[in-house]
């Protein structure tokens, strides 16, 4: 399929993608402007796409490691060369501010070069044998076709963190981005991989909504699903994959605790907290969603965090220099405000923010929060910092662990021994000391516990494990004689 992005004089874009399914608009959340239109992939087209991808995978897996590495290195260079276009789309399509878009792109460039080294890594091990003369080798082999279903909040990074290692290890990929990020999370990736020299069909693009994703998950020729998104949808995908004995890497939701101990540096802690709660309008699975603060410093912490929140500028990230952009959709903005309003009705108090203008919501600090309130119990996915006061360390840890989620957590304390002790007790896949919860390094395994995932990990050496399966090959010089 030949994809093209055609620039128009009026600032909109036209896409030629060759699909015949239902059309859907590409809309800029900040302005409501229609940027273009795409056609969804029909189910019949998806079936053909998967077949073609499966056929292309065999030849790609047999490709020399240096050729695979060269494609990924070239792709990383193309990301760099097209930075202005990519960052503009991240701002316009997803509401990303310049700093967030730039960081996301740089992380993807670095990840491209890391993944380019993967085909050159050792991929097998030799084991001893109890049989004289037998050699036991265990090698990693590609899974086949990997379906990647990515979200809209970090659309480039969360697509490529699965696409690139899957390709590096000899798999082929069908990428289905979220409809809200079809360009930045799909079209541009497919175009640049094609320009980088990836053979036709090795990375195919499928567009559309839940029906397309569901068919991709259940397709018998798709050997693995890498999904990033909500826990509710992740459970459904896990059920389908489980019935088919299909590998699934599920990185799901989070309601992440930031613990502020009584010996914390309050100024530094409030800076970390503002970043963790308000970056990208709070629309991050690792968002600092629950601020658990020892009572003796709670007032000072709330004051410091609120002072920072009031200085943040909300606006159109494509046309203005702002700290926060728009919420991704009307539906999500309605949900954020509903959670705030329900919690206020239960006795919570807005210290600052709490106002909405279209899809723009002010960074909001909420005090007098209790564990039963929706802003505390649920993953808000908006610029909201609920603060709950506790009496001691044990209560803080107990509250932090009292959640279905276990993605990320953070601890603020000037006592390193105490902070590490608390970190050991927290039930989260990632814990950061004297930092905030939104952290990602491409070379470090990333993933959550409990309802935040199914123990899959992305990043660093874990990519080798995640996107391959093992095969045992034994050999002996001459046939053995057995009693039968």
C-alpha cells in the first residue's frame, strides 16, 4: 500500500491510503479544525493485509542482520530529518506541547539506534547434556506477525517501542494506531519505514476503530499482540489471546501514587508533582494521580503545588508557547470534569484550577480528599492533582498499595535509607525516589504489576525476550541406539 501525505495551501492535509472502509476525520483538538480524512481498513482488507504481512515475514526473518540494522538506523535518521513535520503533527493531532513532542521524538530516535543493534546481539545459548556427544543449543526465533495497537497520548513512542524491536528480531508488524493519532502514530511511521528501505509488506498499517482492532487481535495469522491502553480493553484482549494461546504484551492503566514524606524538600517535591500531574494535561498512564502526603507537611505542600499550578499557561500548543494543551476529546473532557464535580459533592475542595473552556482544563489541585472519592479511586487522565493527608509512613504505603493498579510510584524523602525502604514496600512495577512517576528510559525494562499489565516488559534486553520465542535444537554426530 502506497501512503502519501499531500500538503494543501489552506493548511489542511489530504491522505491517499487506498482503504475503502468508513471514512473518519482527523481533527485538531485545540481548534476543532478538520485537518483531513482517512478511510478505515475494511475487515476484508485487513484479512488480505495480514496474509501479505505473514508472507513478507518469512523473507524478512531470513534477511542478514546487518541489513535489518541498516533499515532501522536509516529510519532513525529520517525521524531526525523530519523533526519539524513530526512535532507539528504531534501538536496538532494530539495536543502535545513543544517540549513533550520534542522529547518523544528524541526518545524514538535513540530507540531506533538501540533496536538497530539488536540483530547483532547473541541470540542463542549452549547447554550441557547428559548424553555423550550431544550438543544442546537454545536459540531465539521470531514470533511471526506482531499486531501493535497503540494509543494517542504518546503515539510515536508507544507505537515504535513495539514496532522497532519486533522488526529487529525478524518479525513482521501490523500497526493499528488509535483513530485520534492515525497520522503521527501510523501514517508517518509507515511512510518513513518505507523510505528507510523496509521491504513491502513487512510493516503494514491498519486504520480504524475498535472493530479493526478486535479483528486484528483474533486473527489466526497474528502471533502476538502488543497493546497499550486501558485495563478494561486489555482484559478483553488478554481473554482472546489466552483462548488462542497467543502471546500478548499488555501495558495498561495506572493510578500512580506520589508519596511525600515529612522530611521531603517541599519545593523540589512540588516541582516533581506539578510535572507528574500536569504534563500533557495529565493524559499519561504514569501520571501522578494520587498525592499521599504526611499531615505535618500537607498544607505547605498544597500551597507550593498550587503556586506552581497557577503559573502554568493553558492554550493551543501549535500556535502558542504553553505548558498545557487541550484534552484529546469532548468525551474525555466531560469525564474529567465529572470526576471533579462528584468529588466536590463528597467534600473535596478545589485549591486552584477546576475550570474548563472547551477542551482546555486548568491544572487543578484538590485538597480534603478521601479514598472513596472518584478523583482518588479512578485513573483521571486529566490535569488533576488530588492530595490526601496521612499520619505516618505505614498509612502512606497502605493507601498507595490499596489500588487495583500497580504501574508506577514515587517517593519524596531526604532520607535515602527510608526512601529505599518505602520503595521496596510499594506494589508497582516502577518506583522512583526523589522524582515523579512519569519516567521512561528506552534501555530500561518498562511495565507494571497488578491490573497495570500482564508482566510484559518493553525496553532494553527485555525486548529480546518479548518479541521472540525460544527453540531447542539438539544434535549428535551419529544416530543413537535405543532399547526399542
